[in-house]
C-alpha cells in the first residue's frame, strides 16, 4: 500500500521537508499554524437513518448537518466489527480486532501500550484530550488530558474519571460532556500548539434516555413503520431467526420507560414522571396485544432514541459555534461519526452486531475548510479503520506500516485513487453474549455480501445481492444464477483474510467465556 505523505495544505517545496520532519521531532511554534487542529465528535450507536443530512424522514439534526453542508458526507463508511469497544479500539489503532486484541465487550481489556494515532500526534507536538465515553476498560494512553465515563456510563448525574481521579456531576450526561469539551478548548488548551480533541458522547446508546428538555420533542408523533418491522426471517438462516434483539420480545421496561432511571434527583424525577406518567397509564389501560403492542413499543423507542440525539446535535452546535467565534474553524478539521450503525425497527430489530447494512454502516461527515468541497458526497468504500491514518497524514506524521486502513486525504480533496478498495472484510466475535448474534465473517462490495456463520452448531453461508435485494431479505447462496459472483466473492474473501492476517482459528482472547 502506498503510504506516501500527501499533505492537505498547499505549501511550497521548501516547506515540505520541515513537514516531513514532524514525525521525529516537535516542530517550532511557527510550523504549528500550518497543521490543522482536529475535533473528533463521536457518538454511540447513532444510526445514519437518524441524521437529516442522510435522511430527513425521522429527525432534523441541523447542527450535525452543518458539517455535511460545509464539508463532505460519506455514504459507505463501514466498520470491521459492529460493537462499541472493538470499534473504538479499531479507530485508535487503525487495526482489525484480531491484531489490536479487543474483540468483544464481554471480557477484553484494551492494551494501551500499543501504537495509537493519539500517541503519534502527541509525540509530534499535538496537545491531545479525550472527554466522554471510553469503554475500553483500561485507562486512556496518549492523551495529555482525559475525563471519561466509567464503563457504559449513565444518562443522568454521571460519575466520571478525570486523569485517574473520580469526580461526580449533576445534570444530563450529553450536556456535561459538551461543556467539559468546551472547557478544555477554552481554559486548558495550549494555544501555541495544534490540538486533537475527542468529544465522545454516550448517547444514543441503550437505554436511550432523553434530556428532560427534549421529552416532548416530537409531540407524540407516530413514526413511519419500516416495511420489515414484522420480518419473519424466511429466506435466511438459523442465526437470523434465533437472535435476541427484537422490539417485540427483547425490549424491557427500562428500555420502554415504564420504569424510570434509578439515579434521578427528586427535581429530575418530578419532570420525568410528569411526562411519562400519564402516557404510561394510558398504555396500560389500552392493554395492547400482538402487532398493536409492537407498534406502540416501536413508537416509544423512536421517541426516546431520537430524543437522545437532540442533545447530541445541540452539543455539536455549541462546539461549532465556539470554533467560529474564535476563528479556530479556519484551521480545524471537524469529524462527526459513530462507533457503528443501529437498527431503528428494520427487521423488527434494535441494536447492531450484524454484517447487514443498518449495523455495518456508520455515519461519517468531515469538514475541513479549504480542503473539502462544501456539500460534497463520497460513495467510496471507507472505514473507521481509516480515521487514524487520515489524522496522521493531515498532521504531517508518518503512518505506521502496521495500520490496516488507508488515509482519506485524497478523497477529502476530491480525488479517489484508482486502486481504492473495492471490497471490505467484516468479522463479529461476541457469542455467547448480549442479543445472541452468532459469530460471522464476510466480504462486502458495492453489489454483494457473502457471509459465513462459522460455529460448529451454526455453520452456513449466505449471499445477498444488494441491487436486487437492498433490504437483505433473501439469501441467494448456491443459486445457479449467482455462481460466478459467488465464486469471485469466495476468492476475494480468501484474499482479504490473507492480506489482513486473519488467523484460521479465532484467538482464545476472542472468547466471551
């Protein structure tokens, strides 16, 4: 893979040697002005369907949309392992789970001694900070400042860990993470150095508890029902039928706000009960059954999930406004993304984990003044594997050969290299585990997905034609009409596993037992 340094910024040939030197030594203050700041805004389980820059059907997200309107929207950003901790480990290291060692949320601990892009930026003179959800068990490394939620965190009145010391806040967690991020920008940042700030929200992760001020955001709207809400999983195999992530059967009373969060203050509890109390009473009196009950659950879920995103969008607006007010926007890359996609009732599901589209695909919006064309859209196959390499190239730092992604710099400049990836490898490991999604791996192209569920008791292949069957309702594996495509995909899958150094047998560290 060609890893030649391609700085975004237009510079003279005399300035180039100085930029190349940044990886080995901290540059002079004069050189800092030429290197962009990086604001990486990251949410948890934010479906691309719930960003109006992608689809305005469900929710308006005007502040997140600003990034797309003033920069580039990526329509095919895929994750190699659709689950929270592994996705974060991939972003930090630029490596697949089998190489970074973080396979699942069940029993893995992130090895903070390995190379990460924040460490490399820090070494090159960047001031680095992370605020919000971490979810990698061990303490962050490579950051000058860190303040993180323990574990998954909570939506209200969160404890946090600041540089190893436990602190407690009162209020809504999304707002608090935004305020702490702004505080770092305003009061803790060294203005003589470029910065990397990772603002990582918990929302809209389960149990998607909205901010009190947004409880009535949709006026009890009835949301459009996905036409696969009552999917019976015919045309697919045992793994799809035996999962435990349906709106109908899996959602519990806490998910549905039939019981309140356990850690509200009395004042918060009062507002919460005033909103949900009469609505829950009406629900119980209705005694809904069958599909009517599923539809009620779906609408309650959508209200709460989308309501949680409202505060995320508010926070993005506050951060963008501060950058503009201070002039920092002119030399700051702003990225909005999430750790993976999420189901919003498609196939009757919530959550993620699958190689299938709503889970596999994550939002990615990038604004870089003077580099990205405003309102541009990119449809190339990209990945969160690529983020670290992109940040490093933007900063003029040499990309380690061990990273498995590819810098998005040329794409952001409007140029897609002729040798850009045309296929993508995926692998999910967390079984047994939450939601009972079986282990599987596969290859994805613009047209097809070839999937192998590979456990001894559930061992079968599926093939999906995304052009003929965009909702992935029917496997065509083994059908004569697809024999050529199937053979080509099998060859490509084998090639990718070799290229990416995927072991023939899963590492013992991938086990959840």
